């Protein structure tokens, strides 16, 4: 049977994966049927040919894994309000073919950028697509992440979907890039190469309980990642990738590096004394994700009169954890005896018109702990190797008050 054109309206497709990693759109291998005996009645078998054009209006798609009880778990992926225009659709290809292996089709092996340190399999131009076309969707959900106004070119292969030249709206900003989904493994897997611009950081972080309310600002950057969409409270579970980003004109209410250091600067009569202590004009960083940890080798923050250079890592499982260290510098108008004493007690150094403080940040997202790294003994006065700025300022204030009396 040859169908020239087929239009489906209000289509709902539910893809379910059982506990053995098999999807409900997969059929078991069919046993070869014996040829029919000649009967002289002209009997023929039914076959479906290639559909030249398949149009879907108001489509809804969802993918989920069955729990051990047999009940579908939370959606791994959802697409709502989809309009799809496909050409040369081979419906037989969805159920009769499987993912290619290197031995069967070496030409489909594609090495992803070096930081992956691995090889993935992607359909190439030599592989036969089940269908090609374009897609638009009102809403798209991956685990806890929700985006809207998606438009993309689309390629369908057995157990694989490729979104090429993808554009979408996300958290008041937009994203562009390429995305692929792989239904061939034990979990729904993905690879992503995308850039984002004008993303509202507060809206994005509110998606995860661990980071809700921790930062504001506008994000731009790019990332290459791969992973599996799993039902986990840890957003970094099963993710590998790397990238870079920059946040402009933001605030970090719970981690007031600027405010903590300005307390010392004010006591030493250096640096600015006004403005929001939790604000910053720019925060740029590289990042790498592996083993449920996000690491950065170079972080630069320009705050309200304070510049910070650092490095470190974080985890997001449970309450999350912070492990960062670096050096923060405050502009200094010149040497003064009080500034030199404060610098020595706080482990800071004064050079090139700046007072620089080595620091570390630990604790959790909800309760970060900012500490100064001490610099040994200065002018015969011993001090602790580290301490919280508030306690240090209070202690120094008491010392100077006693001396004045």
C-alpha cells in the first residue's frame, strides 16, 4: 500500500521502557513465515510502503520508565503542542531495525570533542533515516528542566532522534545548538552541544531545591554534555561535559564575599564602603562535569570594589557541598599603619595598589562558610591560620579599642 500524504491531528504517543531496557515501540524479531501454498486465488501479503509526507498537528509525546511495580515513573521527557512535518517516512523502520554497532557500520562512528575522552555512535549521511523534516513545539521537558517555543530540523532513526539547528526559549533567555536522544541503552541518553544567552539565573536555579535563591543575574555561555535522563534528586547524576559561562549584574545573597572583605577594608581604611555587599557586575568561569561533581579551574568575579580569582568544585546531591579557594583583592589608596596590621593579621598582602586576601569557601548551598587563610606571624602578633571575617573584624576592633583607651 502506497500512501502519498497522511495528516494526524491531536496525536498522543507514550513511550514506555520496561525494567529490561526494552521500549514498547520495539517488536520482538518475527519468525520467518513459510511461503503460502499456491492456491490459484491470487492471495497476496499486506505491505506498507514509504509515506511521502506525514504531518502531525497538536502532537503530544512522552517517555517514561516502568517502575518495578509496573506503574510508569515520572516522565523522562515530554513534548507538548508539537507540529511536525516529515518526508519519506518509513514506519517499518521503527520496529524492524536496531542501533548499529561499529562492526556493522564503521562509518557511523563519530568522535565527540576531546574532553569527552570517549566515542559515541551517531547516524551519518550513509545511514538510512526513518524520516526527516521539521518540528515546532510549545513546551519541552527533560527531567526537571522545562523550555518552550522549540523549533528545529529533525532526523529520526531507529531508537535515535536528532534535533539539528535547534532554537528554543529557556528561563527568559534562548538556546541554540544540536541535541540527540538515544533510546538504545538502559536509560534514555542524550548528547548536547548548545549555547545560551540572556538566561535568568534565578529562574534556572529555582528548578533545583539545592540552589533555589542562591544567585541572580543574566547568563550566557556554551556547553557540550552527554548523559542519561534518570529519576534522581541530583541534577549532576550521570552527566559528563564541559563548557564556560558568564553571569552579569547578579547577586549572591548567602555568600557575601564582597561584604566580608569590605568589613576588613573599612577597618583598614582602604577600598569602598558603600553599595550592595552581595552584588557583582561579572562572574565568569569554565566548568567540567564528571562523577556527579562540577569543577572549575578558573573563576573570576568582579564585585562591588572587590575582584576575586579562584577555583574549586561543588556537588548537588542532598544539600550540596562547596569546596573553593582563591584570592580576593581590594583597591588600596596607599600604605597606612592600620592597613598593614590588618593585612598581616588577615593573611593579606599589599602590593600594586591592592590588598589581596587568600580565602576558602566550604559548607553547603544553604550555609556556605567563607574563611580567610592566615599568613603566619606579623610584627610579633600570632594569629589563627584561618577565621571567619566577622569574628576577625570583631577581634581586631576590640584590640584597637583597647589600645586607644
